[in-house]
């Protein structure tokens, strides 16, 4: 296969032609900006002495006013037998309410600093044409989450924070080369050579926890214009959880609505980016509107 043919077959090529490069990468660029902003806010204090945010993504205080606590960390503290402080509970409540609105796994695609690492591994995997790999059940992450909570209960420690790649990476950026980069490299190589999107989509207990929060969440992606789908499969190629797409995209015959209801959806927006016919859009879970099919439009005319 020639280089030109490979390039033409890359997901999003048609969208770039139809919409332009910027529109075909809009949500990806916004995600990278958000992720970089989160990291920068946490680094400004240690690096400059000017503190906007104190702490890390597990627990922080913004402008000495706004407490934010990862609810997964709070639950571990509770099962570990720790006395919960009011500030931590308020911070966890704020975060939980935010993700109930935005979609729990939006954390994975918009905030988590490990996400760009795993996305890079997936991108390189596609460029190198690496196929197959270890098959891991998507339910494994829930078992890992259960083991983390059980470990916290048995040891009296916040077990996940001892090995949390996000916390380790945060420390590594501040204090320099060390264990952090070994952990990041291990995750990168695992996703690249061992299992396609193995970490975020199959193993990470944080993603498993936020998918539970996502069950009733309001912000959703909808295949509102599914009637114009040309079956290019680009959305499946870029989606970190491709199994969430089919019910909304192909469910018309089964009378299934166009809104992606799966809590595993990360609201990353990549399906919106790479879709040339513009099938997908962000909406709310209550918007079940479906655009009329081209044939119906012609009949009405």
C-alpha cells in the first residue's frame, strides 16, 4: 500500500477535506488545551511561588476558597476508616455535581494528564499498523476498582494514591526524572504493543469510578443526523470506547434513540471531529430528536 493510499485511509481524512483541518480537530484541540491548563494551574505555585491552586488532582484548594476533592479518593478514605473532613466532603460534592452534568468520564478525556500519553500510543499504533494484542475484558477495570477499595479497607491507607499514575506524574513534573517517567513509559508501551487502549478503556479504576457517576449525567453525544451516515467507520476508529457508538448510530430499526447513553462514553468529541457528514453533536440526554432521512426530506418536497 502506497503512502498516499495509507494517508487517504486515515480516520478523519474526509472530514479534513470537507470541513477543513481546524474543524476536523476542534474538540481534540480544546481537550489538549484543557488538559494543559489543568497541569499548568497545579504547577504555577511550586514553580513560581504564586499559588492559584494548591494540591493536586486528588485534592486541591483554588484561590484559598474553592475546595475540590476526587470523590474516588474520598471513598477510599472512608473505607480506610479515616475521619472525613468537611472541606473534603464539600470538595467531593462539587466535583461529583460537575461530572453529573458534564458526564463522569469527561474527566478521562478532558482533565486526566495520562490521556494524552495513551492517545499518543494509540495514534502511533495506527501509524505503525500494529494489529491485535492482548484481549482484556472492559469489566476488568471494575474488578480493579473493587480491589483498590478492598485494599484501602484492609490496610487503612488510600491504596490507589500509592500507585496512581496521575499523582506520580504530577510529582515527576515538579521534582524531575524518576519513577514517574518509568510509570508513564510503562503505560505508553503497554498501550502501544500489548493491548489497544488497554489502560484507559480496560484497567484504570478511576475511569471505572467516573463511569458510574456518568450513568445519570446530562451532557451526551448524539448521532442526531444518523440518517446521513456513510458507514466510513472513522468514528469507530478514533473512539476510545467504540462499543458505545452502535446503539445510537445503528439503532433506528430497533427504535433506539440517537443519544449515546453508555456511561463509558468519555465525551471526547472525536466522533464529531472526524465525521464528514456531521452525524454527531453534543446535546443533553433528554434530546431524542433525529433529523429526517434524505429520502423523507425528498418525499416532503
